[in-house]
């Protein structure tokens, strides 16, 4: 199996500690540069208000299979969390597309380090991709969701 980089992400986040815990809560602007040979794949992308962006977490830790999320005292398997440390260092963000010009997309809502490798872009559809009844049971315990939502707005990501 081989993944082919299709571009690079330019962001204001130069260090892992600068990254917001959830990109969707960030107001920072990022630029996605698609390599010229893949630019034809951007045809009509300006008609999308939001996108899924998949990228490589090049500073992640592949060896960790357990993580303790913020506002929780228990370890969980990485597949039950949103930890950036996991066997395959693939990240997924939902971003707002602000502008598409040539092979560059200006977006808001990313939590990628500057220089992260772009793997794929797909349109986000509220009708097909939103599941309002989705839940993570361990997050609902003890009022964690309300506290987490408040803290996500002000906490940078750490190494957990």
C-alpha cells in the first residue's frame, strides 16, 4: 500500500503545542496548496462550502495504543478517542472553504501543523455526513461534554 501526497498545508501552527484541540473551533486561516499535477481535481470545488481534509500527522506517535483524553481520568484505546497518536497517522478535519484560487484553497477550521502533507480532499455534505444522534458514551459520563466544550475553545493541544 502506498499513499501519494497531493499537496501541503500552510498553517500558523509551527509547534505541536500551538495547535487547537479541535480545528473547527479555530478562527485561524490556513492555506491548502495542491500540487500542480492534482489541480485539475479541484474543478468545481468552489461550489462546496465545507470540505473533509485528510492529512498526515507527521509528528504523531505510532506506538501508542492507549490515550487519556482531556477531561477524562481513564485511558481508552486510541480508536475510541480522537488522539493524534495512532498506528496510522491520518488526520481528518472538516473545514470551511473561504476561497479557491488556482491550486490553492483558503480554509478555516484546521488543526494541522504548518507543512503537514495533504492526502485527500472531499466535499462535506450535511445531509449525508451529519449524524445528530451519534454519541461516545464515556464522554457523556459526569457532565464531561459541557466542560469539554468550554475548555476546547481555550486549550491548545498537548502531547496526550
